[in-house]
C-alpha cells in the first residue's frame, strides 16, 4: 500500500543509514515521558559533537537538535499504540534530520491527518498564535504548540507518512529537518 504523505515528500526518500538508529521498546519499565527527554538529550549530545569547534555553534546545534528530537519522540510516546518506536537521526547536507516511526490507532490517524490538512492551508506562525489563544481560553483544547513552534520558530521542514488502514494500527513515520550552524558544517 502506498503511504499517504503530508508535508515535504522528498524528506521521506532521504536515507539515514549512515546515522544513528535507536529503538525504544516497551518493557517492564513502561515507555514514558522521561524516556523522551533522555533519548533526545543523547541524540543532541552525539549529533552536536561535530559543531564543537565553536562553542556558539555547538550550543545552537545541541539546542535545536534536542528540541526537535524531544518534540517528535514525545509525540510518538504520547500517541502510539503499544510497541516499538524507531528513531533514526543524522546530519545530511547541512541539516539535522530525524525520523521517528511508530504505530498509532485509526482514530488518532484520522485526527492527525485533519490537523495536517489545516496546517497546509495556513501560515504556521498564524496557527501558532491561534493555538496559544485557544489554549489560554480552554485548557482542554490540547496543546499542539510543539509542532507549530517547530514549523514557525525553528523553520523545520517536515513530512508525515501514514501507512495502513484505519481498522488496524497505522504506521506513522515523521521526518523532520532543521538547518545547522553553517560555520562548523563538515
């Protein structure tokens, strides 16, 4: 079955075989929020090393990689069906790329695809302001700020691929890229 793709489709074709690959697995410790932060920090530490020639570049790379990684991993942990979460990350043509793959249920898939269609119809900055206002009025509205912040403030390039049918778990593959500091790029 051909996946349904939203966002920048060419991101889904980039190979991350020469990068890092991690798998978060359910187990006796129960996969949870704390694993998102620890995993994102590990990825940021490893990937930002090549920018350590300049403290400013290293700090910027570490921050951007950590923020992007944490948002994607948190969402995968929060919305997943039981099972593994595959994370691939690497530096590709001056950008940090991360790909997170996990299973979600059909209802979550449908809701998320509706959100992505809305994202394609408006400027992310406008949507971010609207969501901040909505969250201030009704805390039950759900945040949604992380994704919008990535698109608006970090100028993240993103793609989402949905594989499967709504009556079985859908495999969601999220790929994102952010530009790295130019002065230290290898």
